C-alpha cells in the first residue's frame, strides 16, 4: 500500500508547462513579420513566374508545338516559385526543413511513379513523338496491326479513324515502341496477287500476257513496270505471282488491285490458258442415281437463267479505279470533336 508521502511526490507543476507554451507563443508572434515577408516573397515569385512564362518567346525552342510550349512555361514558373520558397525558408531560418521535405518528396515520387506508371509513360512518349513526329495528319498508317487514318496526337493517345469510320485511340507508349507502317509517305504502292497456271502451259507466255494486261490498266504505273514471277509449284499447278505499282494520289489502291485481278484472269482465259483448281475426292451418300443425274441438269438450267439475266450487259467494261475520298467527310466529323492539344504539326520535323 502506497504511503501519503509517495503520492505527494507525484504532483505536476502545470505552471512550468504554461510558461513554456507562453514563451513559444511569444516566439511565434515575434516571427510573424518574417513569416509575412516570406509569404510576400513567394507570392511575388509566383506573379513573376507567370509573367515570365507569358513573356518569354518559346516558339524558338518549341516551334508550333503547343504541348511543349505549355510544358516549358510550367517548368519556368515552377522554377521561379521554387527559388522564392528557398529564399523564404532562409529568411525564416528554416532551411533544415528543406532536407526533410526533399526526402519526403523523393519517397512520394517513387510511390506516385509506380502508381501512375502507364500515365507517365504515355505522357513521356507523347512529348518525344511531338518533337520528332513519325506521321502527319491524315496519314494512312498501320500501328501494331491497327490500321487507320491519323486524326490527332495528344498528350496521352494517338487517335486514328479506321476504314469503317470508327475512332481508335492507341496509347502513346504503344505507338512509340511499335513498328509503324506508313502507307501515305510514299504515294506509290505495290500490289500483288497469285494465279495458278496449269503445269502443261507455257509459263513465259503467261507472264507476258499478264504483264501486258497490267500495263493497259488505268492506274497501274509504267515505271516501275509490272512484273510476273514464278514463286512455287502447287499440287496441280504452277504458282504465278503478278506485281504492279499504283499512284495512290490519283487512283484507289484496292480498286486497281481488284481490276488487275479481273483483267488478268479474263486475259488468260481468252487464250485458253489452263488455270486448274485443286482436285478433291468427294464421296456422296444418300442420293439415288436418278437424283445424281438430275443435279448437273439443274445446275445447267440455273447457269442459263443467270446468263439470260446478264444478257445485254458488258462484262468487259473497265472498272473505275480513280482515287476515292470516302473518309474525308468522316475525318472532318472526327476532327471537330478532338481536343485542342493536338501535337501534330505539318511543319515540324518528321522521321
């Protein structure tokens, strides 16, 4: 059991605590003018940084890149404000706080970097691509298997319009590290298609007939000239591949390729060139001999009916291969809705 003397020794002197708090209050009041001066310095640096950011000519450094210009303005303003904060801490004799703040900022920076890794990666990729642009507006590109016409490049994504008229947003990090196939940079583009020629046919004659027919097709360039090469042996034919070049500025690539396949096929058939199909063995079950004999007759009747419907039409009429601008209206619609931070600049350096 505790004695009364021991209990009396546990008495606290609240007067000393109050005196200490009062001294700290006096110290704080004494530092109020310095604190006000420090706040004034930070405020002046904030105003000065904003003024310098708007007065400095960033066009010489960033060109017409609005994103880079905004980044340089923000960096300049933050630098001026940081200098003001350091001066304010020096006035208040609190520079020791800077080390603790920087250490805390470093830890927070690492944590934020891991948390927002994808966002920062896309942001950095957007900066790099805005400095050295890999494509121009309205270029037709293939990026990592995604084909479309370039609409915009912003700070986080590259916006394409597919040939179906759909918007496709690709992260800048994906675009930056992917293989980019630009179909527009060189207006001349080569098409190719294969034809199976009978093993008993004159292959040199098949090459000559095909290349002569390709030369006569509107849209196929004479220089480089069309070519035909033997590329392999099939089960029942010889594989022939025809090549031709198209000026995409004047003609539609797919239309010229389609017309080339049609014309070469008709030319080879007109001289009786054999183009055998693969041979399959088919076993029919469940049909009587009478039904099997009736099937060829039914097919012939259907064929004659189709020929009568096509009578009077000219199947040899050349297709229209002129360049089509199907997506131009869609691109205008897509451009109206894009944000104002488009980083694509036709006058900027291009890779």
